[in-house]
């Protein structure tokens, strides 16, 4: 045993020596947030600068998760304290009953005292044990959340979690690539004592590791190169009850309908190619995670789902409940997309029937559409199933916004991640304070009651808010430009179109996915009636009768659209533009080459000429070293490394 322990210590020392950089000048120091990593010129370990948005928003969500988790734990403790008090009160009331009956007896004082002693002593020994049991449950302090980064590469994300998030516990960084694990350990040491105490790196297959550590991690972060589908089954088992799964998918060509059969094989859903394809990608990923969770009597609750840059990112909480799992078919729908126009319809997968106190789960009614589109007469494509329930939690988003605004200096991508959400928060706060906003149905429907004239800034704020507030319970969206393209007509302004929908008695909002997208609960026949009324006021040239737009315009509108502004007391000033969709901060901001692949001239459009020049310079240095070796002269760089026994070979 002593020899084995000695060998183990020697092996650990060798790994530590390997993780210690011999010469920092051989590496490029990259700083992001409070973490710094050492990168070499070769493309051995994956790193993408564009993912700073992903890492920043993940940190914001985890900070909110820690505070919410603490609140939930305190609520649970208060409930158990109340339960203990109730048990003790019940036991006390049981004791008072025999005392009162003794007082009514015609006995001497001595006899009364004797009976009082026996009645108090004997029953009191019964409730003591259950009270102690109740007090013992959940009384321990809440442990800091354990985090698993399943695919760590350089370890930058794990280091930022450890150094920037207060109250976080152990962070385990995994990778099955030896070079990545060595780089991660090197970076852990480079980031000082805090990182060394909290972050640990392992060379392991993430799927096997998660399967062998069921319900051990409060947070599991999946950010693979490509599809996460291979890791989802083990990830949903590794998350503790009430914990969080953070998942990224970068295979957008597959999720957005480029290869529908591949998407079905990976995610179990068939995508459709529409303007809403990026939101559909989000909902396909959520439906896939729910499907994997259901196999283990678990279900998900999304708190934030975003499409950013070239990927989708979802943040879901995972709970265990066989009864709640039965509601999954109510959260899934198939999508029918017309091939001629922009009409789409959702077919829920299931429904419920309530009778007395019982609930029956039944298949959904269908089909919701006929063989041909009722608007243009063309056929439908069918896709799905997708997640049709809300993809955000409004309370979480509000808390996250407050956190981001209070610590904006600690978010390198502050402008990017708060472009939409911070603006909504500021406008909504001002309106709640100064105007009378009345909310209904969880703030998804609201009425505005103005008791005074508003100035131009307030009108701009209101119109911006109308565009920014994303309806949480409306899946997918329409594109106003696509509607006009179908009809070959000029496009109304977004304000006019939104006003017509609101005046018709329906809700409408923008979406974070597309600057031209409009979410509405209005049925498609109402949308087309509004467009028919618009074309009557703005005539179009005659088109061939077999076109979808001609068929739509041939019908008379049932609804007479009202294009007057929805808020009549507002002035006629134009709404100022609010920055919601910022341009990329630099060129070649997007996906990078997979680690281990050689950078060649064909990657210039993806990585930029600077990356190619850097690689060529590195090759020239290597060729020079080889020439020196052939001549018998030892290269200077290698001489430095051999002098230091702790160097990385």
C-alpha cells in the first residue's frame, strides 16, 4: 500500500509539473472577465472568442440560480418549521382536554394534582419523537452548488465560473482529449489559489462520467462542437432534482431544415424551413431534452432560451415527478406550414379532460387543417414535434437583468447580452412608476391607462416596448416582409401593422430571434384580412391568377382592419430606433475550426487572414528549428525547455 501511495503521489507531481508553464513567452495570454488562459499558436485546444456572449449570459443565469435556490431552500425550511409548530400545537391541545375534564370532577385538591401529573407526564412522551424527526429534516445548511462542465477544452468557462460567481462550489471540468486536459490544468494553476481550490480537471468521457455520477451535480453545462444530442441522455440523469442543465447546439444547418432527416435522427423532430426556423431550432432542442428526461420520470422547466450569433442556448431546470411528467404531451405540437404562403398552424400532441377531481389525458384533436391551405389553396408541409409551451420565465429574466445592470463592468459582452433585455427593463420600470399599467395573466396581456398627455420620449418608449416585449405563450412568429412578398405589395410600417392587430382585439409583439419577426395570437385568417385591407388602400399590379398572393387577394376581407394607432392619445411622432440587434464587434465573428485540424487557405473566410498568417509564421519557426537540428545546432527554444525539468514536452 505504501509503494502504491508513493507512486500515486509521484504521478500527481508529474502531472502538476506538466501543468506548470516553463516559459510564458511561449504562450499567448487571453483574458476574459476575471480569468486568464494560456494558448499556444497551434490549433490543439479549441477556443472561440465569439463564445464570450455564451459565457457571459451563462454566468448571469447561474448567479440568478444561486439566489433563487437559496430562496427556495429558505421557503422549504419555513414550511417545515410551520409543520413542526402545527404538530406541537396539536399535541398541546390534546393535553389540555383531559386537564379541563379533571377540573370538573368533585375531588380534593390532592387528587386533582395527582391526576394532573399523570396526564401531563404520560402523553408528553408520545409526540416528542415525531417533532424531533421533523426538526431534523432539511435543517442542514444549503451546500454550494456543484458544477460540471462536460466539455471543457481550455477550461476558460470553468475558470470564469469559479472566479466570478459568488457562492459557487466545486467545478469539475471534463475532456477526453489529453492536450485539452493538460491545457486546462495549466490554466487552473495560472489563475491562482481560488481556481486551484475550486476547479478540478479530469481526462474522461463525459457520457460515462455523467452516467456514473447520477444526480450529483446541481449544474451541468453542455457546450459541444456541433450537436449535444449524444450527451443529453446522460446529462439529464446527472443533474440533481431542481438543478439546471445548460445546453448549446451549434449545428444550426441541421436544426433549421438544411438536412431534415439528420435532424430527426439526432433530435427526434423534423424541422421546417421558414423565417421562424431559428426559434423552431430552440423548440426542437427543448423537446429533445424533455424526451430524454421523461425516460427517467423527470421533466424540464425552461427559464431562458436564446438564439445568439451562430447557435442556440437553453437553460432549463430539471425536476423528478411521475405525475407532472404526464403533462408533456400538452407542451408539444406538430407544425403545418403552407408551401405557398406564410400560414402555419400548430397541432397539439395531447389534451386533458377534467371531470370532478380527476383528469384524463387524451390524444389531441386533429387534423387542425385540411389537405389544402384555406388561404391560398396550396399543400402543407408538416414538421415537429416542437416545444410549444413558454420558453422563458419572466421572473428569472427580470432578476437576471437586475444582476447584469448592477455588475455591468464584470460582463465583457455587456452590450451584446443586454441589447434587448436591458432596454425592456428600463422602459418597463419607468412606465410602471409613472403610468398606470394593469397586468393580466402573468403580465402577458396588459392595458395602458393614461391620465395625462405624454411627451414624445414616452411615446417612443411605449412603441419600443410594444416591439420588444416577447409574448411568452405564442410559439413561432411571422415576418411582415414575407407577408408583403407573397402579396407583391408595399410593406406597412411595423407600428401600423401592430396597431391593426391590437385594434382587432389580439396581442402582438416582437421576438429576440429576428428583428423583422412578429409574434401574435391572431389566427392566420385575421392576419390575411388585415393585409387585404392594406392592399385595398395601396393597390398592387395584376398578378397571374395561380399565384398564392392572387388567390389570397381574390377573397373579400371578413374583418375590416383599423390602422389607427392603438393608443389614441399618443402624438404622431416617429418612434426612435432602439438597439436590439447589434452588429458583430469584429470581422470573422462566428464558428471556428475544430481543434486538431490544420488551418489552410480555405479557412480564410471563416477565421480571417490573421489566423492564417499566424499559423504560417509558426510553421516557418518549426522549419527553421528542423534545419538547425539537421545542421547539428540545438535550437534556442528547445535549449530553454531542456534547462527546465518542469517543461511541457
